């Protein structure tokens, strides 16, 4: 994410850094205060508050779409001129080296844990395929790919999918630049409400399944972590950035937008 970074003379978006800080704190609280070994009862207020910290991940997905749009596709001309290969390479160079380093650090811990449970051969047939899947950023697609490697890494697996589709998504959203700003805002608001409602239903179903089975099932994993489903959050960020630009532009349609959308 390009928070606080000015590209092509753009001003920095400083206030978003504060929001990112609180979202990160919420995610950390969720990881460390909601587990069975956290020492906090599930009916305690702190446990309840920490549970909502998982919303920080959703916030980061939305923020990712917003920031990328702000930096690379704020106008129809810019979205059309994205150098796709260069964009993908920059995303890869930005996130993958540190991600791979964290994955490699996890090898001794995950190996020792798996050998203690499954033995040497059992650990090998589990860890080798799942390590390859994690190295290829595929673990968010289905739970068998996870294998216990670097649990927070699934978010980067989802982000990789977002980055792959961003050039296309940003161009498809160019309709916001044309026509009446009120019409564009209304359509955008409707899409955001539909997306939020759909994701709310998915989260409710995932919570219901977890409560029913008492465990994080494969279907729950799919509902919460599948990249195409989470693309709705990323798309919300794209829409929010573009509609904010229209409103701040006093409702004036961008020049050449009609031609670019035809």
C-alpha cells in the first residue's frame, strides 16, 4: 500500500495512516486475545471487543483498493495508461521478499510441530506441498493449501489476486467519471450497499457454521478467505476513491471520459 507516499506530485494521504494504526491494533488483539489459550473467557467484554478486531483485515482490503486507485487510476486516462507488467512487478517486489522471508523463518517451528504430531514421513507429505502452495501465494483459495504456515499470510494471498485484477477493475469503474455526478454517486452508493449486504450475509453464515461445528471448517475457511469473495472489499475501495474524486471535483465530469467509456 502506498500510504503516505506521493506519486507524480500527488499530496500525501496522511490521515489514513492513523486509521491503519488502529486497524492493525485491532487485528493484533483479535489474534492474541480470542484464542482458547488467551486466558480470557469468551463471554468477557475484552474478548468480545477483540473479536471485532478482525474487521481490521476488511478495512485493509478496502484501503488497498482506495490507495492503488488514488495512485494509479484516479482518472480514466491514468487507468487506461497503466503498464500492467510494470504494475505487477512493482507489487511483487514490494510484498513478496518480506513475505518469503517470514515463510522461511517459520520452517523450523512448523516442522517441529508437525513432526511431533505426525512423525517424520507424515510431516513431510503435509508440509512440502503446503509450503509450495504458500510460496506461490495460493493458501487463501482452500484450507488444504494452508498447512499452518505463517497464518496471517493468507491476506497477501488475497492481495495478490487483487493486484492481478486491479488494471481491469479500475478500467471497468471508469463510468464514475462520466455523466451526472449525482447519478454516479447514487449508483456507487447502491453498489456499496449491495456489496456490504452480501458480505454481511457471508460473514453471518461463516459465524453460524463455526458456532454449529465448533471448529473452523473448510466451508468457513472458504467463505472468509477466498480471494474472489474478498475482491468485493477491494472493489469498494476503488469505488470510494473514484466517487470521492467526483464529489470533490464539484460534480464536473472528466474530459474525454465519455470517449474512453464508449
